[in-house]
């Protein structure tokens, strides 16, 4: 048995609920003397010490949930938040929004601070640094102490919890297949580094579709954006070094930069260049020409994430059962694919 014992581990070893362990360690009168003695002796034997991120249990409801997102620049995250708030407010819950700013350290600090009693549970989309480090101990610890967490969009298989995602591979395949159906074979792809889950999966969908259609994957046509502050320069160089008749971007910010670079170079859109982006936000709708998109139904994603979290918070069932909800996508054609 590990020295850094958790409530969850004690409950599993003694075949009781987490709440029973918590109450026994607090010497609650609700628990029988025999059960309290057994639990307290076990905790003492294995040097159990309460963790300060474990203090917000089901008997200390705040009716507040926290949402931690990587950034607020992209319309996608704003729409997810709207969906979360819409559903949460219906059930009498307040929503607290925190930004990790793509920082692992900020993500950890936010979770530790809020879990000390300010909130009842978390909805989170992982930061770039967290996915790069592959260090999820802060999330696992909170879950182990009985506080529910729901992940959305950027998720990891290494943490067992409820998740809300889209089928990134399939959505990308449908968009790339559309390009090919229109005779486009030199297809550029603007994405994130592979350590970011959605970028990796969308790149996989891009490659799979090319290969399925007998088109060789050219790594030169894949631009992985590590530093968004260098995005304009990177896209200009991408155009200088390559020739393509279609481009897909993993978000609408990348897409509008591609559109601007193409028009600056005198490339006709959509006659000479087709363009599709993930995220159906205000940028795509209002750019000139308007950008075709993969609509991710971000508002619905937020509602589902909030529903899953609230169900966990209000359920009396202590059994571990996690689900992954897959939200459908839709390919919306606008002026960058319609001739």
C-alpha cells in the first residue's frame, strides 16, 4: 500500500463508499462504532493524511462548478462556456471560469485552489503544456478524492473520467474527401503539434483520407503551429514553399490567416483554392469571402459536459462508471468552397 493513501483507495480496500470513509475519519455519529474503528485503524496503519485538494466532498455543496479552458481567443471555447452556463443555471448551479493560458502550472494552481472548497466539480479542456508533459497527477488526485471531473475537446485516455468529444478523425475525413471529390489533390493542412489530442487526431484523419484515395502524404504540406505569435510568418512561408489547391485548418483563426495570405498573393478563392476550417464561429461567418467550416456544435458540447458533471454531483451511486459522449459535426459550405 502506498504511503500517499487516498480516500478512494481506503474505500476500495475496505469495500465501503468514499463518503463512509470520509465520515468515519471525521468520527461522524452516522457511522457505526465498528466501522469507524476499522477505517480509522486502517488509515493510521498506512499513514493517511488528508490532501488539501480533497476537501470539497458531497456533504459540502457550494452549487458552483469550475470550467478551466486553455484560452478564450477561439469562438469555440466561448460557445462551450455558453452551453455549460445554460444547462448549469437550469439546475441552480453557478459557473466559475478560469483560464490556464495553455500553461500546465496555471492549470494545476487553478485546480488546487478551487478544489479547496470553492467548487463542487470541474469541467476542463487540457492546456497545451499539460498534454505536452503528459502529467495529469493533479486531475487524477482530485478524482481519487471523490470530486468529479468532466473533460471536453482536449482529453486524454490516461485519466478515467467522463468526456465529451467529437469524432475528430471522421470529421476531418469528410472534409478532405469533399476536396478530393472536387478534383483537389494538393491539399495543405494547418494543425497543432501532435501532442495536442485534437491536432493529432485531425492530422490522422487527413492522412488516412489521402492514403485511402491513393494520394501520397507529403509532410511538406502539413504545417504544425507551435507558436501562434509566429503564425503570419509561418503561413507566408508555407505558401512560398508549396503549391496547393485546397487547405484545411484545425481552427478558424488559422483559416482566416490562410485566406488573407492567399488573397494577398492573388490566389482566387474558391476557384484556385478551396478552404475549410474547424469551428463555426463569428470569424468564419463574417470573413470575406465567408469560410466553409466543420461545425462542432460547441454549445451542445458544453451542455452535455455540464449535464454529466451535475449527474455525478447529485447521484448517490458510488460505483465507478465513466462514459464518453461523441457530439456530431456538420460540414457547412460557404464561399471558400462554393463556386
